[in-house]
């Protein structure tokens, strides 16, 4: 593994590469397939700028997430998008890095309210496939007019460039958190309850369903008095529910949902499926998974299936995306032909030699 310790060293490495490079951060998300010499950004680390008053944080890509979170917590601030830790789900090791979070656009349960990682990202700096350093905004080292680099790099998995620095808008910490649990619901009723809650004016910041327990979890966050009022109103709206008002207990429950704890140690293949929430129950019916967890009001499904299950074929009549995280030929969902052509064109421009995580995205 090659571990350059600076952006300059990384750029030189890419310029001198004679073959494909497999780009990793902390190595906690071994998704898809790629080839080539492994290049880790883990040594390009450190918080470059943190201005709590301006709600702005800039960090090098290899900075551990634990370091980011500790700095924010010390100032009672947070990343809005609640990034998950994949290690328990994928059985991986290593240290999650902020660059890896951006490269995979990792976003947790709060996405239904606060948006994804890319929505909090306000700047990037990266090395493209020719070894040129590119920066979003301000003085640039290469003309990239016309491209929204922030949106492009979030979720590109290193196929357009190797991130070296990222900048975020952060938010103040949360004073109170409560979780309303509804029991005894099948998938159809669960999605109905989550949709009703998310469509209410009570600012639900998390809506998940555990099919094994037949339980729906609805989260409310904010100032103590506001959370108490909204919890009362939401309970009245839904007609029932057990309320957990202790912040530590509520936070622990949502950390488990964020990290997909019900599927930790599950046998078989692992899939991440994205559909419109109303189709969540249809996916469960079509796939019949060993274990499952529904997040984002039913729009995101984590599935453990029998080995070799072709999830995409089984949900052929359901519009959505299915990514195999673990299993034979683990792959991302094939892009529609028009989008695939655009993606191919972007990769050709930013990585003309085709050396950055080749094969990973097709």
C-alpha cells in the first residue's frame, strides 16, 4: 500500500503511475471491485480550519472521523448528516476518515430532514487522474468552470479524483432528543405511519422500521420544550406509541439504526436498496430477506439475503437502485444508458488514463 503524506506527494504519485490505482481512505468500506496498486489517503490528515462562530470546518481527507466529531462536540456542534460507521455491517476494520465519508456520500437517518453529506459539503480539493490539483472555489489550479465539483465528488468513490481536503457547514448541537416507538406493525402499516409522521408539521428527524420486531421508530430533536410538545402532538396524531424522552437512550437507539446494527453478523449477501418509500414493503415481499432494516421512511432498505440472491431481478418491476455490498460480484447498480454516458464522459475528462478505481463504477 502506498500512503503519501501530502497532497504534493499524492499528485506526484498519480502523475508517475503506470497502471491502475485503487483509492482507499481508512479501508472501512471495501465496496465494489477495483484493481491496481492501493493508494491510501490516511496520512493526509488533520483539521486545517475550524471556526465555530462561522459554523465552518475544513479538514484533510485522511482525518479520522473520531477527530472531527471530538472537535465538534467540544464546541457543541455537529455534522448534520449523521454519517454511519460501516465496520459492524461489513465486518471491516480500519479507521473511518472524512474523505471516505465524502467519497461515498455517507448519510445517516437524519437525511430525511437535513439532507445528505453532499448538502453540507461546501468545498473540495482533489488530485485528478492526470496528477493535477483542483480546488473548488477561490484560486484554482485548473479551469473547472461549469462543473459543481462539490456535488460531483460526493459519492464518486474516487473515480473522478482523489480527495485531499473537504470543507463543511456544521450545525449547533442538539439539546434534546426523543423517540416514539410504535409496535405490532407490518411493513405496509409501518410505512404508512412513517409517511404520516414525516408529512406532519412536527419536524421528525428520523423514521425507521425493524421488520423483525415489527417496530417503527420516530425521532424528534431540538429544544427541550419543543421536543416535549411535538412528541405529545405526534403521539396524538398516530394514536399510540411508547415515548423515550431520555436523550442518551434515544441517541443510542439511533446510533444502532445509523450503523444498521440489526444486520451485524448476518449471514449471506448484503444489499443496500433505494426506492420510493411506498415501495419498501413491495421490496420486502419480493426479496424475502433473512434480515432487514428500513430507514428514511421506508426509502432505504438494508437487506441480508440468501447467498446468490439476484435482488435486482426480483425487484425488476420496482423502480430503484440496488447495490450489493457483500456477495459474489458485489457491484453498484448499473446506471441507465443516458446517465452512464454522462458518467463515462466525466471520467474521461477528469481521469483520461482511466487509472482511478477502474471497474468500480462500471
